[in-house]
C-alpha cells in the first residue's frame, strides 16, 4: 500500500498490515491512482507493487480502534518537540557542559586535543622516564689537532694554545665537530675557548659531558671530562653564577624526562610532567611549521641523536638559552601552580606553533640554522659581513643572528590567522625605520629612550656601537627589509643556500651575491646602503669560520670511526 507523507510530499510503501490501515484511517488520507503516479518515489522497496489502473470498488471499512501517538497525528508534535519512539520529547538542548562537543564548558579543562582525556581534563600522554647514571671522570692531555669525544657522536678538536701577556692567562681554543646520521663530518662551532685564569672559561658544558681545564704545560693542556651524575656534582661546585643554566644539562637522580619522538624534555618532579610534554609538543609543532614554510630544512640531517633536548633550568631565569641541540627553559615555566600550563596546552591542542610564547619558534630557528652562515661570521678578505671589536677573542659575537631568529617567527606565521602571531609581528615591525631603529615602545622592556641617534643607526649597531641589546631589533629589521623588498621567494632562496652550506667550511659567495641574483642588484644595493654594508661584499666570497685561528679549520675535525 502506498502512503503520501504530508510533511515531505513523498510516497512511501506500507506493508499490508492492520497497523498500516489503522494509520491511514486515522489520517483519513486517500489519493487517486492516476495522481499517485505523478508523485516522486522516496524509496523503491523491492516488494513494492506498481500502482494499478484506477479501480473504484465499494469498500465498507471495518471499525477500528483509533491509533494514538505522534506517529498518527498531524502535526506530529509542537515546534519545540521531536517525535521519538511515537512520543513527543523536548528538542531543547541539554543544559550543562557536554564533553566531546569541541567546546570548553562549565568545569571542563579542555574538549579535544592530544592531552585532553575522555572526561575533558588535561592529562599526560607520554611515559615518564627516570634518569639514574652515577657517571665518573677521565683526564686527557691534548695538543693542537687532538680530539676528545664528548658524547653522542660529537667531539672537540684543540686548534690553538696561546699564552697571552694578560691577567687572563693562557687560552686554549677548540672547535666542535660531529657526524650527522648520514656519517658526514660537520663543523658545529668554531669559537670555543678555555682560559687558565678566567673562572667562567675554565669549564664548558655539553649535553653528555662536562669539561674542565685542569692545567696547561707549554703546548699541552690537561682537560678532565665528567659524565653522568658526576658531571652535575662538579658543575654545581665550580659554575658560579652560571650554575642555574650550565648545570641544568646534567640530570640528577631525581630528574625525569619524556620523549615524543622529536624532543626529549627533562624536568624535576611528577607535577612538572604536563609542562614537559607541552614544551616537547610545542617544539615539534613549530618544527613542522618551519618545514612547511622552508621544505629544504628536511635536508639538514641531525648530529648524533635524532631529537633535541629541552631542559628545565635549576632556577627561575628570565631567558631561554640555546646551542646546537639543546634549549634551557626557566624552571618557573614548568611549575603548574604559576605558569598556567592548562592555557599553554590549549595553544597547541590543534597542532599549532604557539605564537603566544614565540620564544619557542625563536630558539628553534637557532637550532635549525645553527651550522649555517646565517648564524656566524665569515672570512671575506679584510672585510666581514658582521664585525666585532674583540674578534681576536670571540669571532662573530656581534651578528644579526638574534634578529634573524626573531624574524623567522614572523616568516613562518605572517599568514597565520592567529591573533597572537599578528600581535607579535606588529610589535617587532614597529621598530623598523629606513636606515635606523625607531623607539617604538617607550616604557616597555625594549625602551631606547636613552640611546643616542648614532646608537640607533643600523650601520653603527652592526659595527658594535649600538645601544644595549638593539642588535635583536636591527637584525629583525634587516631580514624584514629583505622580505619586504625582495619577497618570500628571494628570502627562501637565501635560506636554501644557507642550508646547502650547513656545517660546511667551503668558500662560497656572500649572502648579498645570492640576494642580488634573486632580487636584483639595485634593490640589494639600497638595502646595503641603509644598513651600512660595504658594496664590495657582493663580489667577495665568504667562509665559515672566519680567520683568527692558526690551525686550519677548513680541514674536517671529526674523530675517525
């Protein structure tokens, strides 16, 4: 039997049962067969007959009991009700929080995301692993060219031992080398130093060992290497004011860590685990943001381990600190009672790189480009791209690398709809004038009200004559100017060239030559003029590291297999 639903105006086939007849009688609905053929079929049931020709038999319906319920009424229910199981029920949404609807309601801490439980509260997701390595120490007597393994496929090489007629005593210079996972020897750092009479330079901390200069005798130096918990004990004893950061590298027996496959995050107590997981995942998310914007970064093969190490500092420090594979983070950032870990977890619940804490993307830029020419200085004959009044001691210490790292946070997020990204990018861009910095935020942390006009010009800042830490802003404005004048494609080409020479000591053109080729000589000349660079740099070559060491740093310095 066919039945036309008055609500959707479609016909439905009803099985020939008493209930079907009762339904129709209750509605008192009939339709001629010819008219029925003009109505669209809602669903062709396999046993549905084709409507026959019009026949008008006289049928006397048998008396039936009136069917009840919303299935047998028209309209079925009121406007705010639905017919469910032949009964009208309220369609008003259930009041109170509903876990799983993607909205944080009531007492819910979260509603979705990796760290959100089925009851909508924040929860850990990685197994906590404890650190327990007693360790020990070994002594090495080394001369120029000798190497000491410092763990994880990395070694130092002694490059110079020189006695200076100064209170600082004898300087022992070394470079840091490592083999990547493709077994290629890469230069990691060129300017490491020990000094016999400078307390802060009598030791050096690495991720897997702590080195202390014991003595120098002529052309030989004795260096003691501590590892495991012994490294922490010795570091605590002699690191002085650097202890809160330097000694954070060496976990004690109460130290734990989590690993998400990309980063290991070290922390001190069980209550800090959520924060450790936040930082591990935030660095992972930002890494993916960099790879999306700069795909060539995938070609940089890690040194030794395939993951970075993130450390909770021993004390509260107003900074992050980074070298080639490590990041230090203030202990207060791990404290769930003071750092609002729940809010931070919400920043990354959708896989985002958190621009609300853009220091993460900043430090990650240092890590990703640590062995490229954008993070150091080079040999360009008698001129260098970045200069330093104390270059004979600390080559390349005044560079645009901090500003580069800060601009990279803008570069990977400037197309993001994130309000936090826009706020950060607007804040930093406000510093940038044509040939000098602007005091864009007086009264803020970066207040340059006391700087002279000369200290605000880009040329003087890059010559080492700026004001306080305004190399950060000047470097940011330099790379912003490249991006503004030349476009993303030209800046990406420069980044790709840097990646190509990752860890290489080979001579190659300067960044200004690369930019001239991709952007045009006239635009690049204008940038160089405003930022105080010698036009001759376009035709020079560069090499990492720069001059200043008697031993040939152009020769690979990795330990043999």
